[in-house]
C-alpha cells in the first residue's frame, strides 16, 4: 500500500517564517506611523518658532528704523528749517478751554554767531531775538496768536526766509494756569507795542502791580511755573525799550515751553 509522505515540520517552519516577516513589516509600519504622529507637533512648534523669530526680527528692524528716522528728524546743531515748513501742522491740537500760543522761529543754531547773523538779516522785516536753550540758540521772530503768526510766516516765506512754527497750549484747568495765560498775554502786548516803529519805551509799574495782586495757589500743579513768570515780571526795570524785547521773549518762551504740543 502506497502513501504520500508530508513533511509537517517543514510546513510549520514556513508558516513561522511568514508570521515573522509579517510581524516585522507590521512593527516597521507601526513605527513609521508613530514617528509621523510624534514629529508633527514638533515640526509645527519649530515652524511657529521660526515665524516668531522672523516676526520679532521684523519688529526689531522696524523699531530701529523708526528710531533712526526720529533721530534724523530731530533738530541738529546748525541745520536750517525748510522755508515755509510748519511741522506743528501734523500735531493734534488739544481740545478744551485754554490758550494756544504760536511761535515763529527762523533757525536753531549751535553757534551764537550764526544765530546773530540770521537775526541781523531779519532786521528789515521783523525784530527777531536770540533765545538760548541749553547750548543751542533759537532765532525767534514772533510769539503770539495763530492769526498773526500765520501772516508773518507767509511774509517770511515770500521773502525766501526759512521759518517754522511751534504751538504751545495752556489748558485752563485751574486758577494757576488761567493766571499764567493772562500774564503772558499782557506781557506779549507790551512786547508787541515795543516793536512799533514810533514807540521808544513802555512803563511797567502798572503791569507789575496787577501781576502782584493775582491770587497765589501754592497747592496747584503749575504754581512753580507761575512763580517763575511772576518773578520775571517783577525783575523788569521801571521802563523797558526795544533792547528789552529779547529778554522778554526769553521769559515767555521759558514758560510756554513747558506746554509745547
């Protein structure tokens, strides 16, 4: 009787090898899947970090650029303003009750002789004065109302004389500020009177008496400024003339400069 012989052990070994191969493939595929899932947030974090670095760099560059621009637009030692240029037009003028004073300036110089030279050239147009500020000198042609400053600025520009305008706003927030406004207005009227061709001098006693009668509010914010202005008025001689205009503008500018806008 014939029979067929089967090698059961060999078949078993083949099945085991197949299982092992499939197991290895399965483990490999599973490892790839796990690695992909795990790597995704890391990649996103890295990308976000790169984006943040890029954004921070851009902000830093922008900040540096603005700083450089600001420095380049600042007043330099002997640089002259552009004719007819009014930098204050780009500024927001405060709203509310108060007083705006406008200054027409014809230069800002590191050397006094340069300021004196410009001042001399303006003599046939307007009585200009030199006002020292730190180690620089301003050539000021006028301080007063918006209307008069605009008119003078147009005349200077037409005569090809470089000029700029600056504004100063004193809010009437309390008694002290209101009195500062009134004193400045009174003093400017005296200085404007002195600029008139036929006026040789102005008596000051009446003005000083009025200033000394004003109420002193020592507890208010700007009392020290008020006191500084009052002391400047009391220091005036009994009669002032055209030679005192420069000193007068120095006193006024020092006070209104606290309120520049």
